[in-house]
């Protein structure tokens, strides 16, 4: 079945006419420069304190601190480039073969074919990147003049249309939560040739006794209906001028309290942990050996992005929240090439399996304290009941959306900076 899917995908892609040599040469140069000038993203292991359960993601209060390895309290960080080694390896291999980053090579290699849709998505995005940059910059500059309700849906649609969906094959997405008084039927950018249709649909996951809620956006990272989905959670962020922090959401670590992440940490961490357990349950339903247990979640704003990862097998929680990683380069008009590589690999993590070095994993295993807290409150068994549902308001729920093997990647988008 897997081989059939791959061959169909290959035939469909190979029939498309986007292998212009001159264009590929320019795009190959961009990727090479992006790798040569790559800026590392560092992940720190963090440890959480007892927190509130039985609430939505937006109401979750999670205190956290940087985890240091005992007995010397040694500080440790993990490089994105080692966690997503397969993504960088894929690009490096194409460059070394001197065949053009976006040409189909090693057709007989099934792994290469599996990754080709992700590479094709990157190729198409880069070929139109300037248009997407202009649409986002113009619209983001305007969004501050809109009312809060309109601004939320406005930015959601823009980031979905001109960044996130473009980095996954198929470019399809749904807005799940929106202002009921403002539902644009098409992308609200200013590009005359865009007019991308926006579809709305309710999707949520979690458990009422733990954490639960709906993402704001769901992206489809493959063509195969709901088989592979990327849910996006938007959070109403805080302004630059905000100084007071809810004590229930602040970092306990002074090193981690200088950035913006602290303002939405409760939502981001609870969502990432819940989603990782959900992925575990999907694997159990299939009776499959998990290919990965380190599940990524992305927080993105119009200016910055952050990564949270939870390993549900080894109870490891990683975050880049200590640094505000810029989505844009120094000019403020073009995307940061490292940011594009990071986001692309995260959204396509099922093709580029994230993993931890064995020594690092052994050093920080069971460091997050998540499962200890759940066990102390007799909630650990509830994690096996985390599922996808449309509505968590009613205790009866809406089970028509029960699990049919959907694969999800969590992404958070913070609309304000």
C-alpha cells in the first residue's frame, strides 16, 4: 500500500512542468546559501511544576524552569540541526549529487520518493517566495489597524495562505476557529492573482479531564484527505508594551524570562504535550511500532517563531522559547532563510524523523516531570483516551470525528507581537 501511494505521488509530480533548469539553478543557489549561512536554533530541556487540568489550552497555567543535569547542575541544549538531521541530509544529498535540488533522483529509492512531496513543496514555495513575502509584509503592516476580532482571522488567513500551507505538499488548509462576524471567503491579501478560497471546519483534540481545545487552522501535508494533517493553534498574544505577566504563566527560570514565549507558554506547552500523547494513541490504534516519539509543535507570530517538542516515551520536553527567532532577515522585507528551513522541516516532520542523540536522551530522560505530575493526580491513564473531537464543551462531545488514523503536527501561531 505504501509503495503504491509513493508511486502514484511520483507519477503525478513527474508529469508537472516545474523542472525549468534556469529556475532550478536559482533555487539551488538559494538552498546552498541558506545552508552555508544557517543560523542554529537551540532547544533547552524544561521541567514543569504541578499545573491545572480539566481546562482548555487557552486556560492552562504551566510554570516551567530550565532543566539542568544533576548532580553538577550542568546546562545542556540540543541543536535543531541534529534533531532534524534527516532534513538537512536530504538537501545536502541533492546538492552533492549536482542534479539540482528539485529534480527526481534515485527513483528506485522508496525513502527518497516519500520525501519528494516535501521537497517539491519547498521548491514551489521558493519559486514564488517574493510574492508571498510582499503579500505578508503589506498585510501584516495593516493588521494593527484592524479590530481585535478582525485582526485574528485576518492574520490567520494570511499566514495560512502565504507561508504555512505553501511549505506542505497540496497547499490545503482549513480555518477551525474564527470571528463569527468576519469570515472572508478568500485570502484577504492585496495580490490580485491570489484569491485563494478559505474553507472553515471544526476540528479539536484532547480530553476533558486533561487539556483540550480546537486549533485555529488545520493544514493538509499530503494529498490524501485527512491522512496527514497539520493543526495550527492561534493565540491572542500580548503587545510589545505589556510588562505585567500572569504569575500562573511565567517562567521560573530567569534565563528564560526575557522573550515573548512566557506570555503564551501555558497554551503552547499544554497543547504540545497533549498532541504528542494523541500521536501515541494513533500509533497504538494501528498496532504499529512508533517511528518517532519526539513530536514537534511550532509557535509562530508575524515576526517570530518558537519550537516546542515533547517525547511521550522518554518524558522529555524541549523548547526554544528562551530566544525570539526572527521570521524575517535584517532588512525586515525578506524571509530569514534559516526560519524557512526550520518551519519546512517541522511541518514535514513525518518525512524527516526528529530524534535525539542516545547520550543526550539518556541524560535528560524523564526530565520534564509531566508524567510524574499526571501519575500523582491519577491522570496518566487518561492520556490513553485523548482523541480528536469537534467539540469539548459538552461532556457527551461529538464523536463523529473519531480517529481514522489522522497524523497531526501541531503548530501555534501568535497573532500579535
